[in-house]
C-alpha cells in the first residue's frame, strides 16, 4: 500500500500533513480571455496512507458525481483521514458549463487520455489531469452516469486483470460489478498503464440528480476508503450482499421505429425471451415486441419513449447464477430507497 510523503504538491502548491487546500488548476483561456480551471480540493491527513483521487464530470453532463463529491467534503469523518484525498468534482469544465457531454470541439474527453501538451483542447486537458492529479495518487475512483435520456443501475466497471482494482470494486459495495475491457484513450486505460488501481462507478442519468445513485455512490466511496484504512472501520455490520461479477452484457435494440412502452424498472430480473417492451405506431395499428436474447438483470434502459430502429433500449448484465444476483439488487435498492 502506498504512503503519502511528508508533503504533497499539486500545481506548485505544497499541502503539508494535516492541511486542507482548495485550488484552481489553469487549463486554458476562452476566446473571451476568461480563464478555464479545474476545481480541486485536497485533504492531507496527519498520518500516512494511500492517496485517493476521486473525479467526476469527465463527461460534462454527468452530474451525480459532482453531488457525491460535494457531500463527501461535508463529512466530519474526514478529520480522521489517513493519507490524502484529491477531489476533482468537475473535470470537463467546458461541458459542465454548456450542460453537454463533450468539449467545444465535440471530442469525448474519455477517449483522449493520457493526452498531450501540444494536442487538441481535450488532449491538453487530459494531460493536465494526468500530471497534476493521477500522478500524485495511489488509487482512483471515477464517477459517471448514463448518457442523455438513459439511466444506469448503480454498478462498478473495472478490469479485473488490473492488480488491486478488484479489491476496490468489491469494497465499494455496488450490487453489480462488470468486468469491462479497457478502452483505448480512456482514463481507465491511462491509469492502468501507471499501475494505479482504479474503478469506475456508473449510476443514474445525465443532467439529473438521482438520490439513490448519489447515496449509493457516497456510501461506496466511504466503504473503499475504510477498506484502504484511510478512515476508521465502522463497528456496525451491514446487511448488504456480496456484489456479483458480470462477465458479459447484452443490448436489446429497437426492431422498428415507434413509441416504446415498457413497465420495467432498473434492477429487474430478466428471463430469456421475455418481452421487455412493445413498440407501437402512433395509430396503434401495430405493436412489435422487443424480447431479451438472454437472461440477466436490467442494468440500463432508455428513458425516451420515441425510438428509431436500432436504438439501444435495454442493457442486460449476464450472470452464471441469476437468483442470488436479483436478491442482492433488491436488497441494495431497498436499503437506499429515498422514500424509506
């Protein structure tokens, strides 16, 4: 387990043990001459321990992670922190301001890592993040949500072949872990190349606060920190079930264009051949079923009822044993239900 040095330096600012620092790391200037900066909060514990970075809004419209970090910063238990916590609530500042996923040049920041100092705007932002944040850390958590008009069940995406990452994934406590390959240009791939354990948390929908997803994310981050011994262990035992690993997922796409009607909620148990929704024309003259090709658990779905042929409608995670997974998902949702 890595340990913090006597002092931690980010963007030329030295944060000694026991100190807390908020800073803005310059990224570029707008054509209006206004400065664009990464907002960063660093908490350096008095005692040595891991250095954990937590990032959100790499896609500018994915805002649940921003709220997770805001709530984390208000937790009094951070006074007992060992090691260092490096928090970046808004990585894609451009997209966040514009309420859009991409940067002004329409590039996906999460396909531009590790970046470069002389490349595109996205590449330069990625390089700044790698040099000033990732390079100072021993572990990482990246917070995401589903895309626009699409919701995700709280889940962890990780490469189980990456040393140390499976431990983070299991300690987070989300009911579903997806063993996902590393995508070229992604933050996960760039961090993996540095041999830093990292997980990606997916939950909720773009441009929407989802209370269950936020609660699950905050609880998961704290659980990881306790497992890394950055925070004191809790004495009360949780009744949350062990997470299950999905080694495959499948998308169900619209067989025709039309209006999608489906009663299914995230976390639903899916049987092979089950009709997940019906696609109707506006005159109600024809209804076409969208069946599930495999059994599994519903981990993602579109929220937009107007669909075109080929649109992704439902995302189903596939498991060797379905009954215990479905039970674990139900328990997880019951525990974090905002109405309970």
